[in-house]
């Protein structure tokens, strides 16, 4: 099985899990809603603490504090709901007849909130450092940041499953994720890349249909309707891809940690997709 075919097989397996347990998609939805609320809570006062003059915005110390808090809380919210998704994706993949639930997922993530908060702080710090490298070193900084960022994402890809399913702390989870990465290196990025690519294709297909509709129907009102529908389509595809990615991440963890091909992924040749190196 080639890489493209294998990526598609991983996508299909993730999709089957989602079709059987549609409630898993609620976690990205709730994450988006919570993210908007967090933005309103922190960015609104941040704007009013800045000295705004004609064509010029001068942040104050209070502005920077609020922005830093916003960055950390936003990271925590995204990680919290992703962790909740992983906990319930594991239930769906376990095959013991258990049913995943939104409340159960939120409660599971809530029990691990100190580790999740620590991981959010570490992730946010790494992101800020990489961004600073980009800004200070220009084009060279973009290359360095891109390479370091890629290595960081690959080696910490299984941190959240380790936190949620093994109960480890931040340091232990990072070490365990690196260990699992080394143990089953192979092509562990293939599934996510495939899911992301298919999501991108679906997005483009939707935009093409809306663009064609706007061109054929014409009129200012039609343009605004199509723009609104494009925004809705973007949100739906984001929820779809995020949910599939969380399911795949959980299945990959189970294979890497236990050697078990979970649930719908039993039909996928994980042994070839994630060869030990």
C-alpha cells in the first residue's frame, strides 16, 4: 500500500469512527465557542488599556499583561477540548461497548487540568520563542523556526494522549511522547497530513461551488450570501478535520503504546504505516 493510499485508508477509518459517534464533533464546536468568549474577555479590555491615537496604537503594560493572559488561556482552551475529545475517542475505539459522551469528556479533561494548563504554558512559550526567532532573523529565522517547529510538533504529537490516558505530568508526557515517536517513527505524520490534505480539497471544492454560484447568479446580495456561506463552510470543515485528527491521534497512541490496532483502524496496515526504526 502506497503512502497516498495509506493516508486515505487512515482518513476513512477516522471517518467511520466519527460516523458511528457523531457527538465527538461537539468538542471542536465547544472549543470554538469558548475561544470566542475568551477573546471577548481579554481583547476588549486590552484594546481600552492601549493609548489609541490617530493612526497609532500604543500598548501599555496592562495591555501586554492582558495579551499574555489571552495567549495562555486560548492555548489552554484549545488543549482542554482536544484532550476531552481524545478521552472519548479512546472510548469509541476501545471496542468494549462504551459510549463516548460530551460530559464525560469534559469531566475527564477537568481531572487533568493542572497537566493540561502546564502543557498549554509550555506550548505557548515555545510558539512565542519561534515567532521571536522569525521576527529577529528574517528569512533565515523563518527557516529555523519552521524546522524547529516541525520537530517539536512531531516529537510532542502524543503528549495529550499520554496526559489523558496515562495520567502523566507535563515533563513525563513530553518524555513519553518522544519515546513513542522514536519507537514507532515510520510515517506517523502520514495520517494527519492525509486528513489535512483531504480537508483542504473539501474546502476548495466548497469554495469553487460558491464562487460558481455567485458568478452565475450575480448581484451584490448574492455575493454577500456566498461569502456568508463560505464562512460557514470553513467552520464546518474545520470542525470535521479537527475531530478526525483527534480520532487518528488517539488510534496512533494506542498502536504506539500498546501495539493495538483499535476499532475501525483494524483494517489499516498500521505495521506498514508506522514501521519501527
